[in-house]
């Protein structure tokens, strides 16, 4: 187990015999343990240590994204598994919370309160009737879509194959991303970061958005072309952006995104990993692994998610 929170290890259902759990919280500790490990339960394992992982057969990722795990150093035979079902509910509340922050005009009323102004000529707006485009609509996106639809929003989705899903009124393939984004009041980015998706949201896609629309990025900073994003924000070609992820994290103090008043910066917290939530997923797969049965939630290493 590689994490600073020992509770991940405490919640592992260790069978009475045959499994030895080693806990590493630093690269130095991991270096001493990885050579013997067949199973790795980890968050951001140091890639340079995979060269020593000669016995490794299975990596369970603690987290939503697997881009840090899919590095060239990872031995080819290692099966990677994800933890679906854990992050969607958190991210749905994050997305709806910030969409409501926009429509409920939270900033304006708080500002008026500071000035003791009774702002009754300004009304909040409704989420009902608004359109949300979810770019990268997989299991997390479906959780978000369900909540958005429950509030009366129209949901459009973009995915690799554009296959219809119950939660979205219409699905688009990646080539139709700009068309989906052009209709949206809120564009939510949820794409996995792969060689194909790096920088995929660029000037054409952002330029297609309505001037009143908001971008919510809870995917990876690098799926967006940052220069194009800064340009549309600076020139107010879109209303603003709620950003939880960045090319460089922590966002460097001098970065222009910090000072833009149409940007909300949150520190990569939209879908936190907690030991209690991930333990059932890991324990289920652990019993399968020990029984020689196929693992669940296996990542397609060629597709990158
Ligand atoms: C992630 C996470 O993968 O926070 O980004 O889990």
C-alpha cells in the first residue's frame, strides 16, 4: 500500500494466511517494498520504482484518473483497476454546487451584503431549462447527468464512440464536441488525460461556446489548451470558468488564473479519494485476485482509461 494515510491499509480485508501487507508512505519506503509486491494499492506511485517491480501483477488505483499509473515504466503485464462509483456523487455535488453559485448570483448578493445594499431588483436564475454538455461522459458523468436532469436541465454528452446513454438527451462523438459545447450553458470537462485528449479542448471548441456559458474543468488541466483558455477568459468570450485541475499543480502563485474575477480556482478537490469509499472496491478485487478470478473495473491500457 502506497499512501500517507495508513487507513487505506487498515481497511484491507487481509486473509489469515498468505498475504503480507507492507505500508509505504514515501518513495524511500516504497523502494524497499516494491520488489516483493504482487499487488500495489496506490496513489501516484513513483514511476522510477516500477523498474524494480518484477513480481507486480495488479495495481489498484486510489483516485479517479489513471494517467499517473499508465506510464511507460509500468511493466506491460500489470493489470490496472479503477474505483468506479466512488467519485461521481462527490463530483455531481461539486458541479451542481458551482452551477448554482452562478445562477443564484452568490457573488452579487454577498457583495451587496458587504455594502448593506438591498439588491431586490436582481433576481436569481434557474438551472431548470439550462443545457449542460458533459465532455467525456462515462460513469462519473452519468452520475452528474442524473442530478442535472433531476433539476430539469438538458444534458448533452460527448464520448469517444458517442453511444446513447439514458442520462443524456443526445450524445456526440469527439468530432462533434464543438457542436455540443455551442449549445451549452455549462460545459463540464471529464475527459481522461491520454495522448489523444491532451490539449483537445482548444480555440475552436472554446470559441464555439456561448458568451454567457461557463466551463467547469474537473478532468485534467492538460486536456485544455491553456493559452486558448486564457484568451477566451481574458476577452470574456465566455462568462467564466470553474477550474479544479491545472497543467501545474499546485497552481503557481504568479499564474494569471488566480487573479481573473471570472475564474474560480479550487485545489483539485472535486472528487476526493477516501479510504472508506475505496476499500470495498479493493477488497472485492482482492478476494477475486486471491481466488484466481478475473478482476473488475480493469483499465484498457491501449485506450488509457
Ligand atoms: C484524480 C483524483 O484522479 O482526484 O484526479 O482522484
